[in-house]
């Protein structure tokens, strides 16, 4: 596996690249151009500058997270083709700086949802948490305001201002889109862009829905082993793949994460992995714990072993971390806890590798 680290770019991330390069085993950063509006082409000169900046610190930029999908594509609007063309142009530009994977999602309106961005824990740290009853009762616009108050001044991925200003109108549009039609819209997008992914040698890796069940009456489809299979069968090119996020899929207790890893990594359809732990408080209530198995509800040894056993050679990053040691920053994306997570995951991998070689 190749261990990488999420970095939001200069001006959008308080963590300097010189700190990230000091984390043992980190080979590159997973980054983006946060200021480019959804649906617009990422300029070639901008991505070249991004590459040069990252490489000046001895790191690589081979994974982009994410080139967001315009809502008109998800809705199947008549205007979708122009946004798909822009997406393809962005892919071409990214190919010229050596990008190998684009992580994206097809979640309608909102990429993810939590009820709290800074839930205090007993050890004095704080973390993101999800309470299902709270989400059922709150208006999405009010949730956006709550996030704004708790985001420490950072723009949150999936809750960008250009999305939020039209949130209510967009949610209303989805009332006319059935789940069946939504699947058709996904296939239309895939069939349009995958030939260019093959041409430019960029793997597309869809991120599961977070949480993996419907919220605010919106369709959620990348939620389970069965739906992942359905998605991958929409276009069977190996360039149509998955970002396997253990936290997003694992939020549903019915999802057997090691089994899902073994099935889809074994088929070569997982191009990127977000590995994190969470602690259940009920069937649909949880908070995001430290990566260590004993801190949450997942057996991280078995998860990492599943990746190892299926000979995963793709990119891995530690996912959301707590805020620890007095750090403040973008919720879920502090330096210290994610650095601990990266080291822990690599330690598991090394131990499994050595045990495997001795057996």
C-alpha cells in the first residue's frame, strides 16, 4: 500500500507540507483546488503549480479528492453534458501532472452529515459525531448554520458555500427523481467519462455515502456490498472503481468490512482506501474514535489484514481524526491524530507482513 495524507491546499489548510513530510511512511498528499466552483474546469497552469509545490517538499500528488460532480449531472438535467465535458477536460489536465486516481462521490446535495463537529470525549479530545434522531428532526439549512459555527472558520468539503446557497431548492428537485432514475443518471455519467479515464490512465474511485442510509429524503445508493456490486456492474471497466471508506460503510452494522475489502480488492476494483475507526453508541449513533481497535467498534487488525491478504497496492490514507493536544483546525482533519493513525496502520501492515513471511 502507499500511505498518503489529506491536504486541502495552500490557503485552505493550516497544516504545512513540511509537517506532513515528517510523518513516517507518508509518500504523498491527497489534495484539490478548493476554490474552483463545481462544474468548472481545473486550469492546467493551476494544477501544475500545485504539483510543483507538493513535490518541492519531497511528496507526490497522485490522488485528487475530489473533482466534485455538478448537481445537474446527478439530477439528469439537460445541461449535464456541458458539465460532463468540463469534468473530462479536468481529467485531461490532471493526467498531465501524473494524477492516477480521482476520488469522487455521487451523494446528492450533501456529501456527508454529522450532528456535532466537536463532540467532547472523556479523554479531553473532541471529535465528529452522528445522532440519527437529531438529523431526522433538523432542517438541513439549520444544520449548515451549525456546521458554520463549529468549523473553526474552514470551508468544509461537501458543504461549500455555492452548494449551501441553493440547498433548499436543490433538495426540492430530488423529489422528482426516483432511485431507479438516479441509478440511470450514475450510469450515464460513467459511460460518458470512463472511456476518457482509460485514455488518460486515471482510475475513478467513488466514495460511499456517509452515512450509508437516506437522509433529508435524498437518495443514497453507495451504501452496501449489494449496491457496490450494482454500481461496479454499471460499467465493468477496471477504471470504474471504489474508494473503500471503512468509516462510511462501517456505520451500518450490517456491512462486513473485511469481507467487502476481500471481495472488491480481490477483483482489482478498489483504487483508494480511507481507513478509520468509529464507536457505536446505538445502531445509528456513533462518534469518530482514534484509529486503534480498542478505541472504537472495528477490528482494525482484521480490516488491514484483508487489504494485505488481497495484495492491495493502492493508496491508503488515515481518515477523520479527533482534535487532540489542544489543536484546533478543520473538523476531522487535524495533524496529530491522523499522524498517529497513519503510523498505527503502517505498524499493523508491517506486523501482518512479518507474520505472513514466517508462516
